[in-house]
């Protein structure tokens, strides 16, 4: 047992070692200690009032300070009540200011990303073109791989085998052709540029079979 002295009445009392943090001898002394601790001067008005241990102002002073803060920072309070559309517009303005300030740094970062993720960069451009033209956009990476395998990784027009094959639309998207497997043939960059949106020259037609049946080409 450990002997300690009560903080309120000054009497000695014995406690077990597991309760070494106890400072009061009884519940009566605890009630007296709490009542005395709550009676403290307010930091604003100086009057001795009942105040929580975690606060420094009485209730009246706290309400007064809250109203003063609200009127002083009313613009900040109004900003929190914006609609989702207004918040989105504010975010766009903030992003625009950041881009204008760090334009060169962002451009360099974008160029590095395009070099390391070239296939994603090209795919995004193709999807954007299809959306702008309002044509079907169903070509997948797997279908494009199958098309290249069927053509032996050669250009459908000149028969050459370039390092990089481009997707050529038999019916251009500008004339209503879709970005679909049945409207795509592989072409080298030169042939694709020469054709542009004109009539395609003679080319080897793609196999007209169900795509599920030619998946074995990739095996």
C-alpha cells in the first residue's frame, strides 16, 4: 500500500500501487475539488463564473466573441455555402492561374509523359476525334492487334513493313466512318497521309469473320 495526502482536506490515505495517480481521499473531496475547479475567472470579463476546465471564457463572452468573428469573416462563411457548380468554377479559375504560372514546367512534364506512354496518348486522340465526329467508337486494343497480325504487320496499301503502323479508316471519320474494327486497316504513315480523307486505293480487304472466331490468331 502507498500513503498519499489528499489535495482538499489534507488527510492521509492509503491506496494500492495500481491507483498511484489518485489524489483525493473520497468522493466528497472529489465533489469539492470539481466545484472549486469550475469556479474560475473569465479571461475576457474577469468575473468569477463556472467555466469548463477546457475553456477560458464564460458563456456570455463566448457568444459575443462568436458573433464578432462571424461578422468579421462573413465572406469566408458565405464561401462555404456555394453550390457545387460555383465551387467547380472557382476550382477551374484556381487551376488556370496555376497553369499560367507554371506553364513551362507543365509542358515539359506532359511531353515526358507522351514519350513514355505514347500508345495511351494516341488512343486518347483517337477517342476524342471519334467523339467530335459523332461516330461509333468500339475499336479495342485486342482488335487492333488482331488486325495487324492478319495483315502480317504490313501496310495494307504499299505492302511495306514499317516500324510503326497507323490506323487508317477506310471511310474517313469526317465522312461518317466509324472508329470500328470493320473500318480500320493498318497503314504506314506515308500512305495514311497521302490518302487523308480521299477515296482509299486498292487494298487487301480485311477478313469478314466474327471476331470471336479469329482470336486464335493471337495464340
